[in-house]
């Protein structure tokens, strides 16, 4: 019998016969269920529930699960092999989902089922360990059967990976988002109405152009679009400049740029906004200095488009840098040397050889900057003033006096239209050209130094932006050591003592500060989410770049969907979708981990696509020719050459989990409070000192993690010399 089938049969039987079928009241990571195991009906496995005459609707599941025993001894080429596995996987998944969604905590979930079958007289809670493993077994029975039919060359790993990612995307992106967006068609009474949808969609508040003819603000759609285009273009430019100076300038101090560009991404957005207000607000240090110097009255110019633009540039330039640094490093020096050998100047070489090979990275950086700006919530909330954008309007539609889910859903659809249009434009710009720069052959060339017309302006821009970044962070650090930020600047440690106090007792260290609980919870959840985010993102990137299969474009769209929608909507969508059976996650740490994985996964995908686009497919073909399977090729050949993308995915997913705010507001609970939720609570109570002190501690922790991640993962080894002697300008 095929080893893959045996493996998943064992997994399914283990889940049904050994592990609790339903969700644990004390949390997924609790083991208190062992006390009453296996006869306590709340914690019993599916087999023991049936033996006790409970939950009889589970009876068909083991019958379907053992159906593959019919093909014991059969090979993959046997006619019955794929047929049995397809039937097992399809019937098993359909039945598991149907009974899960049909029966809830009060019996039948539908009044129609209640009328047809009568009162159930029983109930069920959400799926637990056992149901999760059984569902996974059914899924891989299905994908193995599909592979046996010769789909995607009959590769079990590739088909299984595609099926697994599709299942995850469907369950944790499409289902909650569609569940949320369906409310766009509903009236306040819950009745579906197309007319109500169109009246909200074409609202003057969304599409108004009064700013062109009157002294009024434009609609939130145009405001968001203008801001996103500016942010995407400028962050891509800044990210490219920093990446070029870090890798192509010959500057010995260039390695200091890496932590400097990562600093803004590891800071809660509203903290950057507060620092900008302290600098450029009505009573800000820079504003009052300029006013005194020029004899003019200070203004509130920073509130609105300028302030949000500056804050988003600080926040999102590191994303562009993390994507582009690997792409710039991946450009083959041999191609540049060949160009110069043919008497092209360094400027012509950069313009016609180096820059075109960076197009995948530039396109992905622009797309991520555009989407991040569209979905950003913290910066517009602090600095937006009268400049309304879609993300904040969605938030106020949900939690404000309006309490209008339909309006929030319509605004989310508008935002989604913009982001999908940007995605399509990016695909069109890249076209079907090849950007391969690494072929597996030895390449000991030296990366070309930048031409002077690029080098010197880059130095100036890096110096100015780096200085500005340091000033902003200096204000943040300073704010944690003063009595009252902006009023009383007497130095004190009381904010750090209040948040992170501890003492030694007979039983060891006692953490008595008010911030410790949220700190340890945040660290644990971020450390759990980061490797899972990177793994799923890079596997998805591999499937998109290296494999051809039907529905590939729809597959890619699904993986980007969660990134295109604001975290506010994702948070509410998760609450609505996962608050009842069959998936009950509200109030647990798992729902936070899942929201971070699927919110941040697209960064790993885009970084992986940009990096993998430069790897020649002959590397895969050579490995497969020598007898390695696809999984071994991916693990031993592709992944070692994608270390910049791995670092980008790990770093970004970890720090975003540590600093996320929009979705977290809706998903935290008393038991699982996150750092950003704690900080924003302090801000609401005007405890700015504690909020900034906590943010400073987070910055130090995340810088340490980023450095350790880069050291552990290392750099991709392409056989090149690491030092370069600057060549005189042509």
C-alpha cells in the first residue's frame, strides 16, 4: 500500500480514536482534559463518544475513514487506487463540514432542518484536535487521489501543497471575509437587498469630488487612492536607494543601514504618529522653532495628508527595503561585467542591465506599499485630521454610533477593488519576461559600484532620511523618561518601573509590573506565528513560480486577499465566523495566531516570488534528473538560495505580530491581551509615558530577534566575492 496513504490513514484513526473530538474549554494548549479521559463526554475522542451512545451523527466518519483499506496492496497505477482515495476524501470532507455547520450549540443551526428532522435534542461544540486531524487526513486522501490521476505530473508533494494552501485560504480567508462582506447586501433588519448595496456603494461620502470645486474634502475613496499611490512610489524609491547603498556603494558603514531601515517597522504605528506630533504638531519642537525664527504663527499642517504620508513612509519603507535587498543582491555581477566589457558606462550598465533585472522586486515593493497604505489604520487615526480614508471609516462604521456592518462591508469592497486593480497593473507591467540571474553556475564576479550620478544623490537621501528616522526615534526614547510628554520634561524611571517592575522572592523572580502579562503573551504568539507564516508563504511562492496548474490566478488572488483588506475588517470577520461551531476560536490565543499568519503571509509570498524569479529552473531539473523528488529539491536546492526571502518573511511576520493593532482590538481577551492593545489603552487614559516606555522595550526586543534571525538563517551563498574595490566612474 502507498506509504502516503498509510500515513494519513494512521493520522485519521489517531485523531478519531485517541484525541478529543471537540474544542477544549480551557484552550487548545490545555491538557486538563487528561483528567477525565477518555469517558468525559466534553473531552472524549469520537470513538468513545459513539461507544457511549453520544453524538451519533459521527458514526459515518470512521466508515469513510477506513475506506482506503480496500486498496491494500494496490499500486498508484491501479485503476481503483485514485478512485477510492477521491471518494474517501470528497465524501469525508463534505460530510464533516455538513454536519459541523448543521448542528450547533443549540441543536440544528437552521430552522428548515428543525422543521424537516424535528427537534434534535442534542448539541455540539466546535471541532477540536480529533476533528482537525481527521479533516486533514481526508484532505490529503483527496490530493493523493488527484495526483494519482496524473494532475501536475502526478507529484504528490506539489498537489498536496496546493490542496493544503487552498484549504487554509478557503477556511481562514475566504470564509470569514465573504461572511463579513455578505452583510453589504443586507438591510438593518437582515434582509438582502441589491438596492441598499448600490445606495451605499455610490455614496457621495465615498466618491465625492467636492475638493475640485469647493473648499471641501474629497470622498474617502479618492483620498485613500491618492495617499496609497504617493506612499507606494516613495517607499519603493527609498527602499531601492537604501538597498543600493547597502550593497553597491562600497561604503564600509553600509551595514549600519540595515537596522536603521528596520526600526520603523518594529514600532506601533500610533507611536510614530505621536512622535511626529511632538515634532511637527501645533506645539511641536520643530513647529515652534520655525515659528519663532520666521515670526509666523504655528499651524496644524501636519494633521491630514502630509502627516499621514510622513508616518506611512517611516512605517512602510522597511517593507520595500526587505523585499528589494534580496533582489539587488541577486543580480548577477557577471552580466554587469559583460556590459562593461562591451564598453558600456556604469550608468548605461545600471540603466539597461541592473535595473531591468530588479523589476520583479520593484513591482512587488510597489504593490506591498500600496496595499499597506490602503489597509493602514493607526497612522490615519492619529494624524488624519479631516483627511478621511477608507480604513478609519470602516472602523468608525463598526464601533462608532453608526454600528453599520453593511456600510463597513461596502467600504471594504471599495478598498478591495483598488488593491486588486494595483495587483493586476503589477502583473501587466512585469509581463512574461524572464528575470533569471542565478543559474547554478559559478559566479565570482564583483557587484558593480553605482555610477556617480546615482551614488551621490543616494548618499544625500540616505543621510537625510536616516537622520530624520533617528530624530523620530530619539523623541520616542526620550518620551519614556519624562514625567509628562510635551509638558513636564523632568527625567524619571517611573514609567518603566510601573510597566516592568519585578522582584526576587523565595520562589524566584516575581513579575509584578502591569505590562508583563501582555508582554509574555505577545512574545509567545508572535514566536508561534512567525515560522508558520514564513513556511506557508514560501511554499505558496514556490507553487506560484515553479508550478503550472489550473486556477493559478485565482489561487494567487486568494492568498493576497487578506492583505488587501484592513485588519479592522479581518478582526470583525474572524469574530463573526469563528464565534460559533464548527470552528470556535473567539477568546483563544489560536485566533490571534491565525489572524497574524494569514494577514502577514502575503509578504512572505511576494518576497519569495521576487527572490525565486531569479533562480533558473534548470536547478530544479538537475535535481529531479539526479533522482531527488520535488520535496527534497525544494528543501535542499531552492530554500538555501532564498535566505533573503526567508529572513524577510520571518522578520516581517514576527514584528507585525508584535505591533499589530487593527485586528487585535477585536480579537484580544482578558486571558490573551496583546502589547498593542495594552499600549493603546494607556494612550486612551493619557498615560503616554507608559505607552512610550512599553514601545521602547518592544523595539529593543524586536531588534534583538531580527539580529538573531539574520544570524541563524544566514545569507544565500552564490559563490561571489564579498568585497568590492570601487571602480572609477566611466
